[in-house]
């Protein structure tokens, strides 16, 4: 059971997801997630990406989309998540992206059709 009084429920904004083409679509998606989870979202995470094709401009466009959702809902953006290699374009993991703290991540699981970087493992599948 989730302690609703102390839980931080974050909605990840990826403006490149299907059906996330504008702020009203993102807002509808957020409300659907809340209804399914039976929990209210308390904050947003800017995480727009295109996997390995993500550029710093992709990240900036995603932050703009998250800011629009922030304005529409009143929910604060807590941080911006991105791959570690992109964080370097913003000054490194300890820096900020458009005034947002950065959560630098590294991909360890890759799609079955993608080239496997050293140390990465394939995603398991269920038959």
C-alpha cells in the first residue's frame, strides 16, 4: 500500500511518445495514468528522447513540452532525465538543463534488434 501522504508520484513527460503531440494530449495521458494508478501525480520529469538518436535539441524541445504541461497543470518539473552522454552537452551530470537538475542515466538493456554496447545485456522476453 502506498502512503499517499508522503509518496512522490512523478509523471514522465516524453513528447516523442505516440499520442503526446501537444499539451492537451500530455494532460489527458497524465489524467489516464492517475486514474489507472488511483494516485495523484505530484511532479513531472522531462525525459523526451529518441533513444540513441537524441540530441541536445531533442532534450530542449522536451523541456519546453514539460514546461507547457507544468503551466497547464500547476505540477512542478522536478528534474530532467537524459543519457549521460547528453548530460555532457549541458555541462555534465552535476549541471542543469534549462535550469532543471539533471538525472544522468546509462542504458544497460537494449532492444533485440539493436547493436549491443560492451557490458549491455539483452532484454529478457516472455513467451
